[in-house]
C-alpha cells in the first residue's frame, strides 16, 4: 500500500504542491488527471525523490519516510520500491534493449547475470519486443522504446510503477501499442499510478481517478463517478475539453 | 653553406629522425597521462560546483589556454627552479624532459578539463534520472551511465587534442630536448641540407598523426555504435529520393491508383 500525506513542494517562491494526500491500495491502478502545470509530474517525481519534497510523509509498503528528515538510505529504499516510466522514455542510450532491462537487476538488485537475462528476455517478449533484444534505443521507434521502458520498470518488481504521460511524446499511430501493454499489465494486478491525458484509456484502466489542479487534489473517486458526474466545477470544466466534440475542435 | 636539394637525403634522414620518435612519443604519452589526471581533477569541482576549488580550476584553465605554450615552457623551466629555491629545494639537476612533460601535461590538462565538462554536460539529464529511478547510487549512475556516454561524446575532441599535443611537442627543442624536431635541427647543422631535413620531419609527423587519427576514428565508431542510426543528412536524402520516385514513376502505390480510377 502506498500512502502520501501532506506532500508539499516549492520551486523558489512558487508552491507547486500544496499538501497532497493520497492512498493507493495494492493492485490498484490510480490515474491522475489535471490541467498542464497543476503539479502532476512533480508529484510523481516526489514519490521516488527525483524531486525533493518540502514536507510531508511518503509510505510505501513497510518503508516510511518523513520528507523533512529523509536520509540517503531512505531515498534508496523508496527508489527500490518504485519504478518509473518517463515521458521521454529515458532509455540508457549506450545499452541495448536487453541490457536496459537487465541493468537494474544486475547492478542494483545483484541478481546473477544469467537469471537476469532470462527474466529480461521474458519481459521483453511480454511487451512484444522479443525480436529487438539487441537493438539500441536509437534503432527503435518511440513506441518500441517506451515498451522497453515499461519492461525495465517491470523487471525491478517494484511495489508501484509510476507513469508520467507515457504516450504523450509518441506519434499518434504508436500510442495504441503502448496503451495496450499498460492495459495488459494492469490486468496482472500491478500497482500503478498513471498521469495521462488519454481520457478513454484512463476511464477503462483506472480503479481510482484523482483530479488535481494548482497543487491540490480537487476531487477523487471511481472512474465513472468522476467522468460521468463530477461534483466540482473545475473538474467539469477540465473534462468538457476532452468530450468527443472537444477533441476535434482544435 | 647551404647545399643543393637532394631527395636522397630525405630518405637518409627519415631513419635518423625515427630514432628519436621514442622521445617525442614519451613526451606525448607522459603529458597526456598527466593532462588526463589533472583535467579530471580540475573538471570535478566545476561539475559539482565546489565553492573555492571551482575558482581555482577556472583560473588554471584560463591561464593555460590563454598563453602560448612556448611561454609556458620557458616560465616553468626557468621559473619553477627559482620558486623552489626560495622554498629550499634544489632541482637544478632534474632532466629537462621532466619540465617539458610537466608543461605539456598542465597545458593539455586545461583542454581535458573543458572537454570533460562539455561531454558530461552533454549527456541528457534524463539518463541520470532513469539511473536513479532504477535504484542506482550517484556513483553508480556516473560510472555506469553518464561516463560511458560522455567518453563517446568526448572522443572526437580528444582526438583533436592528441594531434595538437603531438605537433606542439616539437617546441620542446627550444629547451634543447633531442626529440624529433631537435634531431632535425642538429641534422641541418651537420649537413646543411635544410629543406630535406624539414621535409623528412614533416613526413614523419604526418605519418604519426595520420596513424593516431585512424586508430581513434576506429575507437570512435566502436564507442558510438549505439548511435549508429541514419544520420539526418542521409535520411533527408532518402526521403528526397522517394519523392523523386513518386513523382516520376509510372507506378503509383496501389491505394492511390484505385482512387485514381474511381475518380
Ligand atoms: N525544475 C523546476 N523548476 C522550476 N519550476 C518548475 C520545475 N519543474 C516544474 N516547475 C513548475 O511547477 C509547476 C508544475 O509543473 P508540473 O510539471 O508538475 O506540471 P504537470 O501537471 O506535470 O503539467 P503537464 O501536464 O504540462 O505535464 C509548473 O508551473 C512548472 O513551471
Ligand atoms: Mg507533466
């Protein structure tokens, strides 16, 4: 179980997160929605300490970290329990698809090489890249790179995978393949927190939806509650932009 | 008295010059090692913004990049013994080549520092973040992810640096070191065949630099194998060709043709 309490974060004078609290049960898929600049990315990055929160508490499984007094060890423990899929994929450029997936297993978790390889091959096959084991990121399409990114995250066997707009850097025709992979692993009961602007996908993959704006959680609930009968005015305004008519009227 | 040109002397001089190639290469190797060590030490405080040390590093770099190597040679050769004499150490018996290697080492170190800084900064920030997200420590992220990529980026610059260094060592003759240029000088005084001696010298330097360049180019290709995708220029050329093909070929893609008939 993941629990955030009162997470705050400021960049200079600007307070980006104003005390975020949320709870994610094991096996749950939580989707975070919100307008640009509302702090979604920052929140995800606070969970694995790529960004140092100003205050609050992060709890992942048996690891509990007070953000005001986090030690290096605390940070490492948080990172061991999380994995991240980045908007820009961020695959290790000098390593092949297979090496990308193996890297964390071998270097961080000290899994024997042969075992790590076998597990990585299996994961790459699962995301449909069994034929691209030895390709470098520069030889893969965006969609393929992101699927390697997902395999790399899965390999670490984390308590939660954080997705930051996994498809928004992709050409439209490649979005489907990545969403399909995420849907597939969601069904396997892996805990995930997903930031996305793909509303259709959000609606059918999420168990729980959180709507954020200006650094606070405005509204949260089950997907059909949020999508069909939002209570807050800001949520309504935001969702209106994503109704089918809205999509085509650029 | 200057002698008339005789190509035979060129071939006669080459083996004589090659006998001092070892000295030239020792100066290059010695100062390169020193330069890499000093350059890395100078780069770290700049990369990690260590308060006082980064100023020292900046001063060092701007001095050695901003003054001619010849002056640096003289300053160290004449200045260092003076300075150490004040401190009570006598280094008047130290071989000249030590001063030469020291000077070229510090000189190369300044460029190495800039090279490392540029290369490390050029590695995408996302790479480190991905390494952290996977659970690596800062040290691991640097040695396993950033550094290998930085080396690949730096290699072309390093290649230039090494060639420049090799050529610059020719100035060591001014302090009386018997490296290749010094040898060529002594050959001219001995035989009065100036042109032949310098022609032979140019050929030897060229051969040495050419070999180095080819070897480094090969290393570069190996290290950059992960970036071996189509270059931008090539891609543009290909799409241009496709365009030409579309325009002039009588065969249209099947979809287009059917539409054409229906219309
Ligand atoms: N490193 C940073 N330095 C300064 N300000 C930052 C930094 N990162 C983010 N911000 C600011 O914090 C705010 C929230 O940014 P964040 O990236 O979390 O938004 P977001 O909800 O992910 O938006 P988007 O949907 O566009 O990705 C923005 O106003 C942004 O300008
Ligand atoms: Mg974002």
